[in-house]
C-alpha cells in the first residue's frame, strides 16, 4: 500500500515538475538544449520509474506506533522551536532547554536530563565559541 | 621514482604540525564516531564538515581531517559489531557474524585485536593502491570530454543501482530525486531561475552541507527516537586485547585477499565497503573454511570482512579524487566538502593541487599507524563509550550538526531547510529509498546537465555525439550492463543488502 501511495505521489511530482519546466524561456538561444530539456528528461524518467513502482509495488513500510510518531513530531517541533529561540534567548539558555527536552523524550529522568542539558550546553559553548572561534548568539534577552 | 618524489612532498605536507594534529584528532574522533552504536562514517563526516569549515582550514588540511575521521570510523565500526552485535553501518554487518560469537565465548579481546590488525592491513594496502592507481586513472581521465563525463555519470548511477540497495528501481528513484533537487537555482546555461519559487535564497541552489547534515544527522535522530528502548545499557568487559600470534599468522593470507577484494569493490562507483566486506567474507568461507567454523567465532571470519571494508574505504577515494565520482556515501560527503571549498576533484586536481592529493595519501599512511595504536592498547577507552546512554548521545550529536550548519550560514532559513531535509530523509528511509543516490544526484546534477549540454553544443545538437568515442561507448556499455545484469542475477545474496535500512552504506 505504502509503495503504491509513494508511486502515485512521485507520478504527480513528475508531472508537476515537468510541466513547470515548460515555463523556462530565454530570449536568446544559448545551446541546443536550453534550460527546459534536462528537467523534462528527469520528469519523464521519474514518471517511468514511478509507473513501474505503481504496477509492481515491493515492500510495505512498517510505520511507527502512534506514540512514537507523536514523539517524533514533538522532536521536530522542538528543533524548530530551538531555531526560533536561538536569537531571542541566546545560545546557552536555548541549548539547555532543547537538550534537556530531547533527553526527557528519550526516557531520561528529569535530573539526568537537566544535567545533560547544562553540561552539554556549556561544553558546546566552550567548543564553538572559544576553541573554534565562532560567535554564538548571546540572546536579545541578555542584551546580546 | 616520480611517485616517490611526490610522496615525499606529500609527507612534507602531512608532517606540518597542524596537519599532523588534525590527522591524530580525526583518527581519534573517527574511532569514537564509529564505535558509537548506530553512527556510521557517513554520518560522522557529515556532522564534522561544518566544523572543519569554521576552523578556516586550507583544503588539504580539511581533507586530511575528514579522511582521518573516515578511516577512523571504519576502524571503530567493528567495536560495536563485535561486542554488541550492533553494526554501526552496513559494511560492519559481516563482522558481527564471527565477531559476536567470539565475544560471547569470552574472546572479545582477541576479536578486537585481530580485526584491528586486519583493518590496518586493509587500509594500508588500499592506500598503496590509491597511490599507484589514482595517478594512472587521472591520466586516462584527462582524455575525457563532455560526452565521456556524461556517460560516466550515467554509469555511476547504474552501477549504484545494481550493486547496492535491495530494489534497483528505488535506488534510481532516489538518484532522480537528487538530480531534480540539483536543478533548483539559476540555470547554468542561461542564468534564468528554475524551481526557486521566487525565493532569492534558492538562486544559488541548495547548499550541499545543509542537505547532507539534514538527511543524515536529523533523520538519524528521528530513527533513534523510533528504535530506542529506554534504559538499555550494560557494562562490557572485553578482557585483555591481544591475539595469539598463531591466530594472526593463520589469518594473514585472509587479510591480504580481503584487502585486494575490498580495494577493487571500493573503486567501483556505488559499490563501496559493503560489497567489499561481503565478498571478502564469502570468498574466505569458500576457500579456507574446511571445518565449517565460520559463523561460530572463527578469527578468519573477523579478519576477512574487516580487511575488506577498510580496503574499500581507500578504494572509494580513487574515483572520487580522479573523476569526481564518489564510490560510496562517505566519499560523496567528502566530495561535497571539496566542492564547497571550490576544489573540483578530477584529473586536474593531480596537476593543479598536488599538495591536496599527496598530502592526503601521506596522512593516510600516518593515520593508519595512529589508528593501529588507538585500536590495540587504547581500545578499552572506546569500549567504555558503548555504555553512554542514548539520551546523552542523541541530543549532543544532533546539536553538533545543528550548530555546524548555523555557524556557517547564520541563517534560520538554512536551519529550517535542514530540518525539512531531515524529515524528508526519514520518510525516504522508511520507504526503502536509499539516501546515498539522492546525495550523489544532488552533487553531480549540475555537472551532469552542463556536460550533456556542452556535448550537444559541440555536436551541433546531434545526439549521436554522445557515442562518438571508444571511451564513451565503453562507459555506456558498462552502464547498460549495470542496469541489465541485476535482472539476470536476481538471486543475488539478499540478506546482506537487506540489512541496510538506513541506506547509508559505506
């Protein structure tokens, strides 16, 4: 089932990608192929492969349990949140939070998670800021 | 003589204090990365690329650092295979077959020692091979025109699909997806934007480093969440890490044969280390296993795949340096780094940047000696890493990748793109679409299109120009065989290639 669904998605992607290629126009001729030909070749090739997969699907992917899936979504959300928080609250605070959060997500106790967050945040700050000489954001909150 | 002269210059580069330090550091860090369960060489090198950038290293120094990490990870990979039965990546799978039984019988220390010697023999012979054959191939490659390069790229994808992955169709789908990603940005011929959706950020194309760290490190974190069972860590005792001379001398021929097989399969594009270790093991089993002891803890069953996969790691550097076509996932990551440093691998690399090539070769000789030392007397240090709990390991590894990307771009857009690649990479892995061809496609896409267009331009639009020379015809025939042979030999040994759920062999 999963393979069929993937194949259908790839087929739609190939058509959309190929059709979009037709909009690449230049006013002057640079070479015999121009900007359209290569993407259209790729689209045709992908369409062929996807059609084959549609007719002869192979394996069925084992998707994770709902709880695991939820955890993965939370992990992605945490990483997005980290990227957004990095500038406002600074590297140190944001890293303590995200590392502790990830550790909790992986089954650490709260004090283990807290220690991991504090230690790794400090260690990474030392490594990147002091040893490698990369300025990491101090955070607007702390006047950075 | 010329080789010796150039090698001498290479040692001059390798013995510069900075480069010597980087080789030591890389070997050490690489062994750690390899020893950590579930982290393979491709992953380790991908995470460390941004770090090497931010150090502001010269190209030869950056390559020395990352190639040492690569070799180190190949050595370290055997530790978790032997002691935990958890291979860090696909090539290490074969080492579990006899290594884990040995560990269960209390001969773990002996297995570690023999595999360290085998890794040393394999990696050193491969470095000799690299030194002798790469310049020859580079001389041949000077004669490559656009048509030959286009055929070569097609050949790389076709052999990749036939030699790795259990499903050639899905490998090809991965390759096409990568090639499509490579078309994002300004068209190399006419400079009009393609697939940029009006985003200025996309005009220069998708940053290789952002894509690779996302595909490997972030998707690995998602897999980690899925597979981790909380609280699984035990203390491991290995006993004395030493092997009886008899065991080593008995497996010496095995190591030599494994090295040659590994090197050859490493040179083939796409085949890489997994094929090397697999063929080395099966051949030894046929040749020397008279009492059916393979699979029950035979030292030769540890020596063969370790010599094979370490030799393949060196072999895979040959096409990457001479042709710009990587032979494995990790060399693809190394290629991405060189391209980001504005060094284009290929025949000209040997004449224009001899310090890069020969400095690398000399460093690999030195690195191997360092690795042998690290992996014999000091192996206990790395064994302790096996008991680092996942809830420390995963967040820290993810953060290093994250900060690396942030530190080269300082752009939140790139971070989001990286997370997007991570989620995409996870989905591809779930769908059994391997990641290595995606990365190869992304890396080679531009050159593939440019060479095709250049060839047709030279041939005034006549497609027959792609078959004009004996060299290009040969490449097309190999490409065709790569696609057709798997259809004939469908009863390939499935069990080894099936064990690559991450699709990041070698």
